[in-house]
């Protein structure tokens, strides 16, 4: 009698391997050496050996006995190729090779099937995205044929039982292996699992039971949407098969750029140009907002890049109350051409301001402040 190989060696794991390592190695080897996959003469015998090793090492009590006494400690308890009932992990491998077992229904396609989801992309104006709107869209979707009511048969005729599967929607194939005979149950290719065939197909749908139909739908676009926002229209996708529910329609929004406004989250940003007199003396001006014009007071001595904030004039928060702000970034325009009168006035102003040039101190950034903090802590 040939000497049995070490179980750990058979599975390619160390003696300290845990259950997950053992199971992972076993599944890999079982796929490799299963006789229905590996036609080498020694594959069947090796497959039995790794099953026997797995059954021992995956069981804590058997493994402990094997570690202490070797093969003598588990003699008579290893199932080898004969006792696979309740064999942990083997059922998964079994289904990978043989598919559905006898007694289990393989033609699940006979049940209701949900319809496919559809996608439509539309472009909307910047203002429409901020304030909301309604849009009409066109979509081609699959619907149950109204002529045959989804039977696929010409009105006045009826489907008949499929001759290949006898109306069961299933075909059975017997497969032999060293474990015995197994029945693989699959969907009937002739009827697609419906159990019926049509002798006179419906002239409207060609026997396909569903037709492509153009539809016009109104889509309500809520205030505050942004580029890439997705709106779901439940049940507006393709119809289901065999009484299944319809899919959904997803509308993806693409927002066009605005001539003046930019968006940052729910805030709207507007660059506003004023002249030097307005910046120096201050002024009360009218600025555009997404809702219309609004008055803005420019403080005397306003500097280029200074910002003013109009509260609640931004985009509405999506799915909650409130709105963002409108941020006005002030830019000061220096005239390139002056009339004689303007030039004289600027010369008079320049004479009062003097010609002294003062270098601007470098402003500290975040890294500079962090360095000061580290230095002060003596780190």
C-alpha cells in the first residue's frame, strides 16, 4: 500500500494556516484537478487526495488528532471521494462545474424580468439650472405590444407549447462523472424559457412581444441643479418582460456657461469693473443678479480684488431650504486713453499725491504662519 502524503503538503499550506487559507488553497486545487476539467490520468486520484486532506484540516478536532498522531489519528474518518455530504466548501466547487443540481429549477428566465433603465442627456441654460424649469424630452423606449398584448401571436391566434421542452421552459442534460450521473438544467434555447412558441407571429411586433415607441415626457428640473446632476423618472424606462416592472429613465443635465456668472458650489461669482473715481470716492451702483438687478454700495477706498457679498442671491440648496450668496469681485479699471480735460484733472490729483514709491510688504501666507508657530514652540 502506497504511503499517504502529508495533508498540509497536499493542500500547499503551512501547519499554522488558518481556515480561510486552507479553504482558498483547496478551492484552487479542486478547480485544477477536477476530473471533468483535468483529463490527465492521475487527476482523479489527486482530486480524491486533496478532498480527503481538506475534510481533515478544515475540522478542528480531526486536525488536532492529525497533528498529534498523523494519519493514524484520523483513520476511518476521512471521506476521501466517498462522503461529500455536508463537506464545507465542496458545494461551491460542485456548482461551478455542474451548474444547477437536480430538483432545482434552472429556467429562472420564465419569471418576471424588470425592464432596462434608459438614459437621456439634455442641455439647460445657466439660469434654468439655478432657478429651476420644466423641459420636454423625447425618448424611444420599449413597450408591451398593444396589438398582441405581449403574447407575440397575431390577434386571433394563441401561442403553443414549445415542442423542444414540452412547455417547461427547461432542457435537461445528463452529465457523467466519477461521482455519478448529474442532471444539468438550463433554459430552453428554442423558446427562451417561456415554454411557448408562436406559429403566427404578431404583425405589429414580429413576435417579439414588445415594440420601440417614441414618447414625449415633461421633466421638472428643481432649482439648484448643477452640471452632471441626474434626475430619475421612476418607471419611465423599458417595459418589463413576462409581467415584470418597467425600468427607470435617468436624465443627465449639462449646464451651459453664463456670460457673466460663474458657480462655486451654491455661490455665484461675478467680476465687476468700476473706475478709479468710484473706487476712491465710493459709489452706489446697480449690479446684475440671477434674479434681476440689485443696488450695491461701493465703499470709499475700495481696492482691486476686494469682494462684496450679496446674501441669499446665489443658487438654491438642492433638496434643502436656503440659497448660497452672490460674491462680487471688484476690479478697478485704469483708463488707457484720457481726454485733455481728464488728463489735466489727473495731473492735478497726482500733484497732491506726491511721487514717493513705497514697496509693499510681503504678505505672509499659510506656510509662513506655520513656520512662525513652529519657531515660537521651539520645535
